[in-house]
């Protein structure tokens, strides 16, 4: 973000902000308008999880986004009021209504469709968006009150709750099936089988979701990236620089929207703002917290005799590869005096072991001047345990004093990572620098703004930020070890992506721009020739 963008944000925050209805009213307006959260999120340029936060009262938008959200809610309120006004005036009738006839203008007018309603299984596929309704709506399958909406249609998630309709024609006139041309818009969207007189619930033990369909049109996370690039180029009339600048500015919300898309149907829910221990909080407004990320910053003290050609290698997509790491799923829990549990992940207070190989390999915990215990992340601890094992035997096991951990999985961000990797690979193959820079900004800013950042308020996981960074450092260290084991002389290892070596490196690392490949950043000559000081 440029200085002028930051100033604009400050100016937008000054002065009276647009009034918003209560969080419950925000949700009611959207539900009454039958708008899925994903559709509202797309219109406002945020993720569905952000809309959820606005409707739960946990957060509220500010600045221009707040004004846009208020404009939407005001428009929904006006539109819904206008739609209900004709219902408040009783329509002329040839005869007085009977005692059992509902009065006009009620909160939920009797639907004119058959109880069978639009066909479709109760519940939804793993990719459907399920919303909990504050006010029950008639189920599109059975007509009875339902408290969930799937892809914009109210229905029961459990087939047992969906009441089957008798095959005989109903006696009440209001329950007479409507002719096909009178079917509501929602019935047309749900399918042509609304004319069926009834729907039998699934037998016990049968899967509740729909069968996966074959030969569907391709869609998904990759489309979001391509569509965003095409839209930016169209908006800026093909100006590559202007389109790239616009895409980089929206990289964070776009990354969050992509994350939401890749998490559909996932087994685990992401806890976006869990409780975190004080060691993960910054000591001062500009200072760090207490977690040590083990960033490599090492240069070999002495080279072998003679002059040598050194190749500085650049490790491609370091943070992108590091998204595959063991991340804690929920709130971190404290423990002390327990051995490491590989099914959990988090941060650990350890006393690192002595490192006796500094002459040719960097210390796995990075360059640290102060001795004694320190808080490290899961990748650093796992690296030390691996190096202390029988395969390498390079050090003693670290001593674990206490930990903050949660149940973990290595695949939490895997679909997100694959979507970005595929887009990156395709951009490289097609020479598409716009998409390449956009994707790089998405994953790098996604990692860097997960902590205490004003640019990403949707996801607050400083533990994840430290873990992903440490995984990138650990990955570089393991490449350093591989180079050494394959006979290369390691000269320098820095950060996440810089490795300097002497020797035939192409027999060890594949060259290219892919994530699993390396490219040459520089070559230079170092060392002392024979007879020289």
C-alpha cells in the first residue's frame, strides 16, 4: 500500500461513519432477500467469513466499505418494505373469508406451491453453502418450517425432518399444486421435478447428500484468479502495469476469498480469531512477540584453499511450499512436562541442543547470541528432533519444557496451496507476468498479514504466521543439508530462498522456475589463490 493509500485510509476513518442496523437486523435483511453470504461478499469485495463477522456482531466494516454495506442494507430494507406494502391492503373477494383463512399481510403468506416443492435432496453437497436462519422459512421440499438454507433455498438438512406428503390430493384449496407456469422462481432454479406429488425421505443408512455429478463444467478456485486478472486488464484497457498495481492492492482480500472457496466441504473449520497466549502478543506496538522463527543467516567462515566459482541459487516459491506444514486447528492449549505429540502442533519452550557443525552447516535454530530456553515453532522442533534421530545423529534431542498446542493437520491449506501453485505454473508457461505477480502477492501477503495487521482483519492467527515462516526456513535448511550430503560446498544460507554453493549443483537441484526447482541469482568468484594472502 502506498503512502497516499495510507493517508486516504486515515481520512476515510475521520468524521461520522454511516449508520448500520444491529447485527441481527443485518442478517434478517439478507435472509429475507434470499441472498447467500457468498453473493453479498462478492458484491462488497470481501470473503463470506467477513460477512459472518458483521452479522454476528464480532466486527463491523469501516470507511468506504462501511458506507457501501450501509447502502446495501438500506436498499434491501426499502425494497422489502415496498414488496410487502401491497400485501397489507386486503384484496377484494367475492365472499368473506372463513375463520380458517390466513389474513393478508401476515409475516409468512401461505405458499402457492405444492408441499413437494422444488425437487432436490435435503441437505446439500459438501460444496454447498449452508446458512442458519434466525426466522424459519418454508422448506422447498416439504413446506414445513426449516431453519437452514442451502445455496439460497430453505430446506431441512436431515431427511427425517422433511415430512412426506400423502399421495392423495390435499383437501385444503391452499395446498393445491400450482400449474407449471405459476411456479415460483426458486422452483425453476431447483429443477423441473417440482410437479411430483410427493417426495419420500431417504431410507435409514443411505447417504443424505446428492451423488457427485459427472461431466460438469470446470469451475473452482483457479477461475477466481483468472477472472480477477481478466477483469483488471479490462478495467485498465490492457495496461499491464496499471492492472498489476490494482491486483496487488487487492491481493489480501482476494487471497481470503480464495481460501474460503478452497475450504468448501473441508473436514475442519478454521478458527479465525481464537484465544492466543501472551507469548504470541507483541511486547510493544512496534516490537516482536516472544516466538523465535529460526531464520537462517549464515556464511561459511573459511573456504577451501584456492579460487572458487560460487553460484547463488534462488529457491522458488518458498512461502508457497511452506503452506504445507502442520498447523494447529483450534485454540492452543497449555501443557508442561510432556513429550512431543506428532498429532498436535503449536509453539514450544525448549532448550536447544549444542550445535557442533557450524564450520560447514548452519545451526538449525538460526544465529542466536543468547543461550538458554526459547520459544520455537512446530517446524523448528520437528527439524531438531529429526536431526537428533538415528538417521542423522547430528545433535542431541532438544529439551521440551512447556507447549501451547492443538490438534493439527498438514493439509489444512493444501487446496489453497495447490490452487496458487497451479495458477503460478500456468502463468510461467504462458509468460503471464501479471498473473505471476498477483499470485506471488497473494501467498506472501497472506502469510505476512496473519498476525497483528491492519490489512487483514479476517484472519488473526499469529501462531500460523510464525509456523509457516519457520517451515520456509526449515525447508531451506534441509536443502542446505542435501547440498552438503551430495558433496557441494555450502557457502551461505540466508532467509527463505538464498543458498550459495560451490560445485556441480545441477546434479543436485533441478533448474527452472517451478516450485520444486531453483534458478541462478548470481555467480561470483571467492577464495584465495595459491600464493595469495
